[in-house]
C-alpha cells in the first residue's frame, strides 16, 4: 500500500470495530471494501486463508458457508470446490458489502444472504463447511456465536475460525508508558480483543473435535509507520484523553523517523483453528 492508494478520509479504527455488526449501516462501503482488500493482500492473512481452505476441504455437492463474507472472495473460492451441485453462501449483515460481493462475483454460482453470526439463517445440521474470519473479535458473546455455528453444522461437518489477538501487537520504537496507555485504551474499547487465543477453547467447549491449529504474524512494511492503523492510533488516543497532544505528536514523529532509517516495526499475530462436528455414536 502506498500513500497514493489511501483514500482521503482517515483510516477507520480497526480495534474499535470498524465492522461491528451493530454499526454496519453507518459505514462507508468504499472504505470498508478498501480496508478488507488491504487486509486480504497481507501475506499473513493469505497464509491463514489457504490453511483454512485445506483443512475445510469442501467437496463437490456440499454446502459451504462463510460467516462475515465481506466482499466475497472466500465464497468464490468455495464455489470452485463445491461445484454446480453444491452451494457456496456468504452471510453478511452489510447491504453495501453484499452488493459489492455480488458485483465482484458476477458469473459465479454463489449466494449472499443477510444475517448475523449470532442468528444464522440456516436450519439445524444443514451446512457441511463453515468458515469465519476476523468476526469473533467484534462480538460480545463469542461462545454463543460458536454454539450457533455448531447448530447449523451437519455431523461430520467442518469449521475453521480465524481471528486476531490484539494483545500480541508490537510497535517499535515508542515510549513504553505512552504506548501502554494507548494499548490499554484500545483493548478496553474492543468487544473481544483476545479472540485469537480463545478459538480452540470455544470450539472444544461447543463439543467439536479439534483437527488443526496454526498462527501467522502480520509484519507491517516501513510505510506503515505513516498510514493505516498506526497513522490514526495516536490521534484517537489523544482525542480520548488517554495521552496528551504532545505525547501523540512525539509518538508519530518517532515512528516516522524510525521508518526513515528502516527501523520501524509493527507486528500482530493471527490464529486459526479447525474442527469437526462428531457423528452420532
């Protein structure tokens, strides 16, 4: 991502739920699609998407569902594997994103439906394959959501969850006290910032059999010191009164100067876990 690629408006605060289900009607769709595209282009995200698809192994004729399908690229990937006799379905609460997904997947046999992760629009045991990426961090009751996903899975059905653990974020260089105050603020304002570490337990507690788990670390490029999440993090914290304007200014200048030397670092770890719904004994 380059400076010229970034739209004029400020980047949305990802940790505060730019895609919160309760706020979808308020969002700028062009901005949402831009952010989703930028995330999907990250090597760490690509790695986890491919891992999840391998573990889900959708087969011809199956029903495969992506919960929180966004712009639809993962639904299209499902469609290629389940074939014309199968069903590739994206569940997305944002009408604008559903429309964008339809536009992007023209000519592909897919379906996009309105729905929330807490109340999926499917009957009991009607889905063979289900994936959910970076949604649980934005919901208040992830256990209930995973139980709902378990409800719609057929016995023998497969599920893969991908999510971030925001406590793994590392930003360097920065004043430790200032950075800690900012991090504490963003974590406290997030619905479920530790989602990544919870995935295995959520699936196991829902009665599912764990079949795989992995992790991938997002390492930001040097230009990330001046754009994206980092470019607005200090501004949001200053507006909230968590840090002073002077501290915000020093934070931004320090990262920019580090980037000029090639010494900026920002990383964030994401996790993926797959599971199987056991067949009745």
